[in-house]
C-alpha cells in the first residue's frame, strides 16, 4: 500500500475511533453501535481512501437536488388513531387522463396491465420502520391511474404526527397499536369496497395486527395480501449478520441504550450528523445487497432513515422483540397472498418469509436474488411485477395474461 493510502487508512481509522468515542460518552451506546457498525466501518474506511469528504458532501447535495425519488404526491387526508394521533395518508385515484398524461410511465403500465380499466379495489400500502410512504416510490409510479391506492405514514414517521401516547408518557409503541392505526386509516380513506393490503417489514407486521384485531374486516373486505420483507415473530433471534456473541451483547444493552439516547435526542442528532459517513455505510449495508445500487436510490434511503428522530427509533424498537402474530396469519388463509423477500435480507431474513409461506400453503413465495431489506427499491421491477400478478388474481386489474400481450 502506498504512503498516501496508508495515511488515508490511518485517518479513516482515527475518525471511526473518534466517532465511537463520541457514542461512548452517551453511555452504553458506544458498545452497541460499535458492534452493529463493525460490518460497515471497513467499507467506509475503504471509500475514504479514494473519495474526499468535500466530494462526498457535494455528491449528496447533488443527489438530494436532482433525485426524483419520493416526489410523487396524491390527494392528502388525515385519520385519527384511538389515542388521538393524526395519521397522514394520500390517495391516488383511478384517473385515465392523469395516467395517459404521464408518458414516461405509460409504457410500463401497458406492459403490466394492458388496457387500463377502473376497478372498485383499493390497495393500501403500509411502510416499514424508519421509512415513510415514499419508500413505495416505484410501485406508486407504476400504479398511478391504474388502481385506487392509499399510502400512509405510520405514527411518528413521515408526515404523520408524533404518537400522542408516546409524547404524553414515553410509552413504547406496540404492533397492536399500529394495527389499530391502520384500521383508522382504512375507515377514513377506504370505508367501503374490496381491499388489497400491502405491507413491508413493520408494515407487514401492522397488517398482521389488523387481521388479529379485526378479523371480520379481513373476512368481509380483503381480497388479497402482500407481505414484503417481514416477519410473523421471533425477531429476537435475528443476528443482523453479526457474530452470535456480539449480537447477544447488543441485545442485552440495546433497549437501555436506545432509551438513554432518546432522552438526549438533541445531542444524539448532532452526533448523527457528525458521523454521517459512518451511518451511510451502516444504512447501505442493512438496506441493500447489490453492489451496483444506484447512488441516488441509496441516498434516498439514507434521507428517509436519517429523518427518523432517535427518540422515535427508541419508542418503536421494543415492539419488535415482543411481536408475534403467527396465529393472525390464519385470517389470510383463504386469500391470494404474495410473500416476498430479498434472499440476503439481514433485518428480516428470508427464512422468516419462508415460515409465513409454510403457514399459508397457497401463498406465492418469492425470494429475490441479491436483494436486501429494501427490496422494493433495490429490485423494483421484480416487486412491481409480482404485485401486478397479485392484483390481477384479485380482479383489481385485467388478467396478467392480457398485461403481457403488449410489449409497451
């Protein structure tokens, strides 16, 4: 290695060590964050051998200014959870004129669905932890004007209000609460007609909680379900690609770490900004698997995750260890179900999707090669095509066979 490379590597190591020192001063955070970051830190150091900090900052600014991702908007509305939390949603209606005017998407729509015909089905999309409704960008672009869709932001995420119960007494969020939130959104945005429920990660768990608490809604109105990169339980056993001993240490301290960090939110947010490069490496490692992910997509994911305040991260985290909705899956047994996951997902491993599919033997199981947790952004064409097939099976759109008669 040249002297320049050696010096750069040393500088990278110094900066990573300094960042860890900052976290240590916040309590046990240094230990937990250090273990979780270990897999990403090497990649950050290597990147710094060739790319200067100023150049990276300019690149991020350029991507933020030019990236179209997350720019799609619909008719806004508000629903109110049972604790009074205002939940933001948007509706994309079936609109022939609007669909035809978006020429860039028209060939994609024709290939997916053939001739567009209105359908009385509403597709409700629920996003994952630390994301927002914008995480469905590619699927939204393909479906606009084709079928009625509702996209919503989970409490304390995106444009929705901070959870009233959480602000009042710091109560952690439960997956059951999120299921009730989804019911409130459906009551406001789609009070009648058939439904297709689509959930990614925490959004899939939210969908299961809805079924657990409102089985009559599933029985009477739901005509299809898509569960993307999610789990029905036993998330406490996931090792996130880390050595078992290291992950066990993280599990012991992380709840307390997050609670402590949440109480020092302003200080922690400054720390996140100061160590932005390290966090970018962590986000990329746990979001994607492909080496050639579009940098603008990677940056888009960073923006969504970075926008989630640390106290919100802390409020939601305990819910995942407690989550178990295996029994709720029985309410989907008579329905067309798509179970899809990236085969290299480190957050909700594909084995969890296989468990769901085993419990729903008529479900379609799709494991996407070389895909991580944000599979709908990393391989959007696969997710959208499979979702199109599901919608065709529910009658929401013309039959898949018709969709493939036109090459667009």
